[in-house]
DNA sequence: GACACTCCAT
């Protein structure tokens, strides 16, 4: 039987065109294929089926102008969904890309590494940089799979990677501390004349800093020109910022800023970055010193400069100084902006000064400054934490009434507040509400729900949430696994510990490295409940993991 | 992807 013949026959079996949503159980497919062709068709390989349907549909599409939107292989139920929609316009291409990215990401997650290349090349999908980037984003928390996907596509006959895809995958490799791959990718970018750009170096530098190697980050910056990339004030400020944000101001200031500020003609932004760095480690006096130096050099502070200092006072717990500084800003007729007000609201709120926070919040409107979503988020959060969730929710409804658009943070803040107050039901309502509001819950949203369900002893619901995120567009992160694994010890049930073991295996498979503590805990648990075999399996894996990097930053 | 405001709990 030739492949071509097989496809056309299968094609005849299913009248895809007639319905907009078409679904077949695995058994049905197996039955039909077996019935028709005997045993010579392997249904075991999902990718084969996947590719087959894709071809069939594409062929059909050309004749009938029906566009295929997606083809899902959805675990854990072994069901294949083929969904088709009729399009009259071309305007839905963004939606197409999103769905296609989801499908391809699922295909990559499900495929055996060996057969992945074949299935990717078999897909009759026109790969574009946007699509590839979206797939990589979806595979963000599954580093090894993301790298595989990228690698296999490099040999694709009709697609070449873009610089942004390279940047993404360099970031992922950096996170996994696979520096050999990082530099190999940089070299490939260069040979293809699509980079590396200053953004690429920023990514690499940040990963080195995240891995506790700030000196190597600096080296990366200094070596930019060797790799054929120009250095300028922008890239100088970027590396300063990366170091400062990771609390390495001292190093940024002494080893880089002082040495090279002349060469790059350091500007207000450079000084702001350094000042902010000192503020981040609560050394506000140092920040003021740097800013004084800046003024002496003839540079004029901007509103950002003031906002940095203001936040610095709050961060250092100097509430009185913050208030006085705020008054001074007014006196000096600095144009106070929404960031200033947001900083004030949040600063007062976190120390429990709800009334003063509210006063500032009300005052800004009078001053003609419209609160931003961030301002509402700050106010709602402090109400939830220091006042009551009810008032937080009230303000949430009020902001919507006034035409402000809540974002992910808004929802997460409210959901966390509700969970904390023990109102899981309402929290779940908000979870649904955000979805209908076009605001897909992210890892944090799920993690909060999972954590509080488990804390309340509702392990089943926690696991349920975990499964839900798997079905959605959201992959679990290190936190998710840690929370869930800990929860598996609460009931002291043997089955729970097996689940803990499985979760441990899954997280390793996804490129996360469990802490030693987690390993030992799971191992002890399994041994105590008589799961010797499973424990041994994990033990073997642990010795393998010893050679892997310590901790991944996500 | 040059700076400032909003998302945990260990």
C-alpha cells in the first residue's frame, strides 16, 4: 500500500468538510484503519496520525476554501480533535498562529525526540518567525523540549530561524546553564548574518548573573565587539541595569561605571540605574550621593530620578523621609506623575497606612492625574492585605465601572486575597471571570489556587487545578512542583507518595532540578510506604542529576 | 532589552 493511497482513502472515510467541529476517538480511528488496511498502519505513533490528518485537510482546503484552524491531540484522553472553521476574511491570522502554536507545542511535548523531526517536517504548516517564537514561548518551562524543537527545525527544507527565535532559545539554553549551546548558537547567528545583537548579549549576561557569575556577565559585555556587535551607551546602560537589578551595584559601579562612564558618555539614565541599584539594597544615602555627583556633572534629574529616590525611601522603611520627599517634590514643582502616586499608594499601604494610601489615591484624581491599572493594583492589593478582601473587591468593581481595564496582576491580587481569606469559591469565580475577560490565568494564578487548596487540605482540588493548567495554555513551573510535592505528604497516604514520585520525575523531565531536600523527602516517603522499586528508580535519577546544574532561574 | 509604579512564601 502506498502512502499516497492510504491518505486518500482515509480522506474518503471522514467527511471533515461537512462539519465545523469534528472529533474521532482513538479507537474509532484504529478500527477504521485496521478494518480497511489490516495491521500495516501504525496508529501507535500520534505524530504519524497528526501529519496524515494535516495533509488530508490541507488537500481538502485547497478545493473547498475551508481553513483548518487546529488539530489537537489532547491528553490525557486519547482523542483526536480536528477543528475546522470557515473563513471569509484573512483577518484572523493572529488567532491562527496562536492555535497553531498551541498544537505544535503539544506535538513537541508528546513526541518521542527521535520521531520529532519527521513529524515537524511532515506538518504542512508554513513556519514563520512569529509562529516559531510563539511555540518557544509555550515551551518556556520545558527547556529540553524547546531546544529539541528549535534544533530539528534548523534542518527544515523551507524555513530558516529568525534572530528573535535565536534569542529566545539562547535564553532557554542559558537558563539551563548549557553555555556550550549558548555560544554555539551565537556563532551560528553570526555565520548566518542575523546577529548577535546587543539584545542577545543582554540575555546572555542576565543568565550569567542569574547563575551567580556577574564577573562573567561583565566579560560578555566586554567581548561584544569580538563577536561582531557594536557597543554603545544603550548596551552600556543595559549591562549596568542587569547588574544593579541583581543587587550587584557595587560591582556595576566600581568595575564598570567608574571605568567606562567617560568612554560611553554616561547620561541621566546611567545615573538613574546606579541610584536605583543602591535603593534596591536599601542604601538610599549612596543613591543620593551618586545623584549629587550627577548634578555636579551638569546633568538634570528627571521625574524618573525622583521616583527612584521616593521608592528608595519606602523600601528602606523610611516612611517619614518618603513623605517629606514627596512634599518637596511638590514644592519644587516637579511634575508629579502617575508613577509617583502609585509609589506613594503602595508604600503607605504595605506599612498598613491604609488611610493615607487612600488619601493619596483620591488626591491624584483631584490633581488631574488618572490612576493607571498599576495604581489600582497597588490600592487593591493593600486593601486585600491590610484592610479586607471585601473592600479590595469593591474597588475592583469600581475600577471596571470607571472604565479601567484590569490586567493579570489585578486578577492575581484579588484571587490571592480571596484565597487568603479562605473564600476559595469566590476565588474560583474570579478565575473563570478573568478567562471570559480575555485574561488567561498564568502560572502565578494557578500556583496561588493550588497552594491554598492544598493548605486547606483539599489535595484533590489542588491536583485538579494542576491538571487544568496542563490542559490550558500554561505549563507548571518550579514553584508549582514544589508546592504540589509538599502537599503529597500531608495525608500520609501511600498513593500520594507515588504521585509525589511521579511529579518529581516529571519535573526533572521538564528541565527543573529538584532540591536535595525534595529528593530525600520523596525517597524517604516511598521507602516508608514500601515503594522500594520506585524509590530505586528515583535514586538512579538523582545520581544523574548531580551532574546537572544546581538551580534554574525562570 | 537603557531607568521609575502593580503579582508568593519560604
